C-alpha cells in the first residue's frame, strides 16, 4: 500500500518515498475580493476550504518564521473529503485551501492559485510504501518499491514550482 501520513508504530514495514508538503493558497480573484491574509490570525476572517475527514478540521497547524507551532482556529466555509474538489473550489474563488502541494502545483504554476502566508509552514507528511514483514518479499513488490524510491528521490516534481517561487521571492 502507499500511505501519506505520520505513521504510528506497527508490525508493517514502511519505506519512505517522498516528503509531502502542504501549501496554503487561494485564487487571485478571491484575494482581490477578500484581501490577502498577512498573519495566521487573519485566517479567521477568511473562507477556509477544509478536509472533512481530518480529526481537527477546524484548526490548521502551522509553524511560524521563528519555528514556533501555532494552532489557528478557522471557520470552515466548505468541507469536502477530496483535495481535488477543494482545489477546484479555490480556483473558482471560493476560499483559501491547505492541501498537499501535489494537488495544487499545476494551478500554482499557471497562476490560478497563489500561495499565501509563505512565512508560515504547514505541517509536512511523508509518503510511504507499506508492506508486511516477511523473509520472502515477492520480487514484484521489491522491484516496485525500489522503482518508487528512485522515482521520488530528491525534490518531488510537484514541489519544484514552490521551490522556484521561494528562490524568486
């Protein structure tokens, strides 16, 4: 299985594949209409589009520029169980999203979504290949996991637009 999570200890083998960064962004039309938040505290006045499957979907965990964790209470404007739906809603100008960068990177590259609050870093997850402990792992599984590790080594392609923006900004 492929899992994106902070994994609890288990009897399964978990092989790290790639970092999963999250990005907070909104459409230019939303930011023009509602203003661009300058601090995390200003998120309370914005339409936040959130994952409904998260345990604490009314809070966003961020790290500020001093490295301190901040837990921001937001007021969900739209809740959905898929990042693609939230991304599409953000592109349409409905609010600010906090989603994995692999969901929003194309829209960021096109300019239909703009990262906000760049001084705040959302929590980062990891992608893992997970398989049972066994002395005789099938050759297919071993080759596939090795392929994934090699494919996602270094900066994942979906994070290159964020890396380029940081270098420019």
